[in-house]
C-alpha cells in the first residue's frame, strides 16, 4: 500500500504544505493519474517556472511527483534525468 503523507508534503522539497503551514497559501494542488494528491509549494513552483519557462501545468506537477521528491532530479539540467519528455 502506498503511503499518503497527511502533511500534504510538497513533491519538490518534501516540506509540509497543509492548511496552517507557512507554505499553504502559495501551494499548488493537483491529482495524479491514480488520484493521489500532489502538492507543490510556492518556492518549488518558482523553480519549476524558471525550469519550464512558464507556469508548470498539472501534468508537469505529475511528472515532478513521478520522479520522486527533489526537484533537482527534474530541474538539474540536461542529462540529469534523461527520459521521454
Ligand atoms: Zn517545495
């Protein structure tokens, strides 16, 4: 069974974005293909914008989540995570 953190952690940095946390107001939220909730905090959203050159879409967030915590693997630059785009 996959664990779903109740802290609503950001997929980029792992910090909690739940209601009442410092990151809550700026977080983005979507759901993955399996219905699992995906959260992205404002800081990581900014990093994603500079990486993608635009506001990350829900699909982008799903991709970030799929590659695991740590935007570094996604935003590390060419060659950091070679794969289908
Ligand atoms: Zn984050």
